[in-house]
C-alpha cells in the first residue's frame, strides 16, 4: 500500500521537535517497510556531525527527503530502501564503516543522530508490535 502524504501532514510533522520526528519516523518505517534517503549519480549522500562522524540521513517519505535536496544535495533524488535490506545490509555496513544515522533532518535543523544499533533496536521493537503469533 502506498502512503500518500498530505500537504498538511508534511508541514505539521516537519515542524515537530526532533525527538517527535524520530518517533514518527520509526512508526512510518515499520508501517511502510521502507526508508528514504537521497542519492545522486555518485551514490548515497552523507552528512557530518560536529565531531566529524559520517551520518546517513534518512526520512520516512520521499517528500520529506526532497525538502532537503538543495545546496550540497541539490542534484539528488529521493530513493527508497527496503526495510529488510536496511536491517540486513545497511546496518552491518554502517557499523563496519563507523557511521551513524541522522533520522529526519529538516532544512532548518538537524535530525536525531543515533547509532545503527539503536535505530535497529527501535525498529525491531516497533516491528514486533505488527507481528502475529501462529494461530
């Protein structure tokens, strides 16, 4: 099922504080089973925090990601990453490469920065609410 993001939701969620955007993102990642990021012809984009750590920025919908496609990310497009692929391939890769994740940055501010392990644990916790036992 495709999630159609309304203009009202786009505007109101973008104005939430970072921690609320993080919680919103976790629920949407689990609901949609995909994560969005930006990429160009050279690959996926990265950011850096104040300590110089490489960050993988992610969003719960393409439109949120596209809001950040300006300045150094001007020639990028939003692309979905399957949630299973994220958990199985991306998380181990980010751990190996010493990267962190920036969840739902907005044009006017930073997102929540977490380790891949923390994000994976939060996603698995949310996903566990969706699973049904064998009946």
